C-alpha cells in the first residue's frame, strides 16, 4: 500500500498534495458562499485583531480563531508576528473568493465625543457595581467622576461614558476600522453606536440603582480628526511629531501599548477622503486594467505602486501610501477628487467613463 505522501504515478501529484488541494477548494467554496467569512477576512486584511473581528461579526473569539486556523492549515493565510495583533498575508485565491466588497473607509475617527443630558436621580445614587459597567472613579475639576464602559449590541464598539452632574460625555473607547462608504457614514455609525451604549447605560442604572432619564440624542462637542495607522519603523518614522501640510504624525499608539505603530492624522476631511480613495483604488483588483485608460493619473498611480511594491498586506501598503501622499498631498488630492470607481470596476474621470479595454 502506498504511503500518503508517495507519488501516485510518474509526474502526478502525491495523495497528500491532492488531499490538500481538495481541502483548499472546499474551504474557498465555503468563503464564496458565506458573507460572514468574507467579512472576517476583509477585517483581518485591514489589520484588525481577532477580538475586534469577533466583535464586528457578533461571534466569539474562539469561532474566529477556528476559521483563521483552518485558513492557515489550508495554506491560504500566513501570519507575521506573535500576539493578538498580527499582520496577515492572504493568498490570492482567498482574496478572489472574498472579493473587493465595495469601498471601505480605512481611517479611524478620533476625538468624536457626544454630550447627553441625564436626570431622574443624583450623582451619589448612581450604581458603581461592576455589572453596571462601572470601571473607576476619575479625578476631575469639581470632584471625582464615575466612568463606565458599555456597548448597545455585541457587535458594537465599546463606548466610554464619563458622568458629570446633569450630563454625560460618551465616545468610542478604541475606534477602529469600520465598513463604510465614506467619512460621513463612519461618523453616523459611531453616533448610532454611542447612542445605543448610552441607552444601555441608563437601563443598567435602572437595574442596579435608580431609574435614569437620558436625552434621546447627543451633541458633538469636540473637533474630530482622522487617523490612519502606520508602521513606527517604516518611512513614517522620520515624520513623528512633525506637521506637513494638512497632516501630522502622532506616536499615540506607542504610548498606549502599541510600540510598533504611529498615527498619520488630519482634520482636513478632503485630504482624508483623497487618501482613502487612493487606498481603495490600489486595493480594487478590477481597477488595475482600467488605470491604463486614464493617462492623466497613470504616472501617479504607478508611482504609488512603486512605493507599495513588495508589501505583504493592506497594513504594510498603507504605510507606504501615507508617506507618498504626504509628499504630494495637494496635487494628488486635486486629481483624485475627480475620480470615481464604478460598480463594474471601471473608472469615471471628469464625468467620463474609461473602459478597461481602452
């Protein structure tokens, strides 16, 4: 009887190779038929940790880990590094099964804080039971204030709630990448998630203390900015602490326990949108051929391709793209503002369609 790894015949694959290929094809079929699996690998491809992916899918971390291990065992996924946050290289066959999934906003919205009014009880009667989401008392001007963590739904991000006499200040605790078409949609999703968390906070107060009345909607009281994650050891390193045009490089991830990364940040919504559009253009496999039909942007995108050549995944590509955009922010922004990606993968520039066949 032949061993499993022995060749079946002259020039033929071994039983092990045939079995492994069949396993890969079976798993790829599962991905093609499962919106949840497609979303799982899109999330991993943006640099999200498995616990964040689980939260986005409304699944357990163990369930996500099981799928990740299966993809690794099938040779469709390869991780770089240790710990919960890793960079993943996804095989082309798996990315083909996942699909592009439409435009995705790659930035994080920081300093997005909503203020709510509350009443019905007093500060000293608020529940500070851990089951109510209470985490600590925070020293502030006017006295210590209770701080809570909660979320409205399992798939929602965790929201921090600072309670003051008659008002709440609520914000997403660890803003991450979200699936959205544009910045406005990102902010709307955050607003809705924060609103659900505040409602849940009021419900828990009613369970463990006195009933609380909270205003139905919150008011934005801060000036948000957009942050994109980049490598601390990559080309962004020389810009740390500097402001270049509409952008600045902040080392806040390092200060919060992530020494390998920094943030590229801006308050300029147009600049953030232009960079996001660049990333989506690069990540859309259907656009590569279309680019050839648009001479005015061909050179720019070829230059971008040179900067990201050899990058293993979106995270690494993003780092390279950021540096390139910083150097040519205004010129590229003006050009990309005139470019749209049609649903069929072609480009529309200045209102005219450019087909892939030229």
